[in-house]
C-alpha cells in the first residue's frame, strides 16, 4: 500500500499503527521473519501452502506453541479453494451487497474494503 514514491497510504498507516511490518520474499532466507515468528503469540496468515513452503514456514510447527489462524476466502480444499477473492467478489458471494442500494435497482458495493477488514477483525477476535 505504497505510492510510487514509497510513501505509505493513510489506510495502511491506520491499519498498521503499532504493528511491525516485514517484507517477505518466498525462497529468500529471512532471519528477521524467523525472529518475528519466534516472538509471536498469534500468527494470522492468508498465504496458501505453496507460498508458506517457499518461505520455509510450517504452520503445524508454529501451532505447537502459539495460536495460528489461516484465512482463506474459499477454504483450503474443495472446488473453489484456489479462486481469487477481491472485496467485491466477497461482498457479492456473502450476500452483503443486498444491504446496499434500492430494492428495485442492482446491488451496490460498499465503500472501501469493509468485508476484508471485517474478516480480519473477526479472525483477530477469534484468535
């Protein structure tokens, strides 16, 4: 969530306030990631298994002594597990869009990224 000149967006500044941010590139050794995971009590991830493996991360190992929450819009298996999900797709498929607009008109997308933010908050609370 950066602009072309590297500045952070206001949304990122709001959502990431007080948090540690670390860029991870799968396949590259990253001692900082290892240190961060060693200190973590809770790990929330939306990475699918191939990306986790490429980064050298084993969720089953992490789950031995910390809470691990895996976020996936369509589950880890099944016919839709690899589908991509945007906020618009999630609003449409979850039925959230029926709340916006007039009954006699087509549904409207809610402003911003409301659904994905609600999912993140729900996962945090569950953890």
